[in-house]
């Protein structure tokens, strides 16, 4: 469990570095008509630590039930959301037992089951990997807006 928390802390620090770069004046910008706006993508990333909390504390998520998403208007509001979600997620992970993480967790859309996996696998696949995926998208958005991209696993081209 300690290695999971250490990874969570490391990835959360990296994610916060990316979110800190989101410029308020470009929240409505998007690189393509099919893409999220910068604000929507950044908000999605900022709320994703809540998926750790939900995975540990619940047995399923039904995507057919609408979920209210915050609508931050500034980077400061975005970071506040992220910090609160991260704190709650770290608490959930710190108190989770191996027994809890072995229980099944289901993602569904109404009656259609998308998948069922042990919670430990959901944390890796749907939580960690999903955040990293969208954080990569965010780095491209920032690059296209000529915002310096922070290094996450070493220096970026902007930090050399």
C-alpha cells in the first residue's frame, strides 16, 4: 500500500505542475472542434483524484447517472478543486486495506456493464493511467498555446 501512496503523491505533484500552467485567458480554447476546451480538460483532470476516493469507497459507477462537474473560471479555482480532491483521495488510499482493494468494482452505463475488476486494478487502470493520459493531452494544449510545459519525469524542452 505504501508504494501506491508514494506513486499517488508523485503523480499528484506532477499533475499539479501541469494545472498551474493553465492560463485563465484560454479556458475556452480548444485545438479542434471535436476536442474539449482547455478549461473542460483541465477540470476533468482536477477532479480525477476523486475517482480514487470513489473507487475505494464504492462498488460501482453508473455513467448513465449525470455527474455535476465544477466550472472553475480561473486557474486558482482549478487548483483549489484539485487540492481538495487530492487530499480526500490520499486519505481514502491511506485507510484502504488490501482486503478492500481486492473487492470487485464495476463501471456500467445503466444495465450495460462496461467492466468489473478488483479495486486495485481499477486504481491502476482507470485512475492512474487515465490521469496520465489526459495530462499528456494537456501538455499538447499548453504547447500549442506557447505556454512553457513543465518537466515531469525530467526536464522538458522549456526547462533546458
